[in-house]
C-alpha cells in the first residue's frame, strides 16, 4: 500500500489534533512517529512547526516539551457547535426516551437540581439496562457529591448492576469537603473503585458521559458558590443546619441548562481528560 501524503496545512493540523487528543501530554517527536506509522508522509519539521502554530492559536497548550489539547479551545468549539445545531430549547421536563436518539446538540432546561437529578437517574437506569457487550462506560466530573442525601434503593440497585455488568464507572470530584470524603467511602464500599476526590482540575464545569453521549451542565456562579459554601461548612453528616440548607438548595427553583451532545470524538476527549486525573 502506498503511503498517504499530507499535503495541506489543514490535513496536518487534523492529524496532529487527533493524535494529541488521544494522548494528552505528548512530545512532538511522539506525534510525528504516530502520524508516520499510520502511513502518512510528512516531515518532522512540518509537524513541529504546525504544533507551535497551534499553540499560538490556543488550540493546544505546551508544558515544558509536552503538548495537550486546550480545554478552552474544546469548550469554545463545543459551544459553537451547540449554537449551530440547537434549533429548539426543550422547555418541559425531558425524558430519556425523547432524547436518546438525537444526534445534534440539544439544550435541556431544568427548574431545580432535584429535577435534573431525577432526569439523570432515569438516564443512568436506561443506560445500564440497555448495555450490551464490553467497553461501556459512565464518567462524571464535578465539584461535589451529595449522594448520602439522594440515594434511594433504586439508585443503589443501579450501582450493583454497574458492577455486575462490568460497566466502567469513573467519578472525579474537585471538592475535598467532609461530605465528599464520606461519599468517596460510600462509592468504594459499593464496589466503585475508580472514584477520586480533590482532583486537580481547574475548570468548574460538571460533565457526565454515557459512552458517546455528553451532558454538559451550565449552572450560575451563584448556585455553584452556594453549593461550595454548604459543603465546606458541613462538619458532620448529622449537621442539621447545613443538611437542611443543602436539601433546600436541591429542591428550590434554580433554573439552569444542560447541553446534550451525542458525539463520539467529543466524548472521547472528555473521557481522556477525566481518566488522566486518575494517573
């Protein structure tokens, strides 16, 4: 088979982007080797020169001699895709049956955290029940976890099914409060070992991934600050004051949106980003 020739700057950029996306913190030499091993004819100089240009454009970031895809660039591109693809906002409480087959980005609207958590529980249940074969995964990146207040017998049953069906389940939490620590123990006790708190991730976005479907949560800074304050001030799980505040915050009206995108490449990017936090 004759080698393929990467003639245009754009084709070289796409090859680099696909390689770096799948291998965070990679050297220019390794990117070049990966591209040429795939049968692409291109010089090391051209790859290196294009990578420097991509850093200047904000597409990639360079740390020492290692390169990664820029979080800011991915999220900006994602937001642009959402603006292009989203034609209608779902104003009523959506159900998984309505959105499971959508291929474009959609904006799902919720009036409260409680409504969203109920929706997400439905998504998780449907996903777990319909999983077939290997390599199924659920990933979650968030600020805090408050499962002790929300887990019903059904949700604990779902966790048992995750283990039974050998579904990969990754939970990465930025917080390090008492509540987060207790919840980490809870997940570990349920057999979920790929759960971690106090992860080193500078963004504040909450992201859920079910195989190739991404749920990107957009909440107000005010709502996130309230959640941080309650979690950080809780001295014990029996702290009635903070527990009451948390339950109230979950139940009260706090409208926010969730962007749902069924996109394998985007899902793979966030999967790699979350799994990298476990290294």
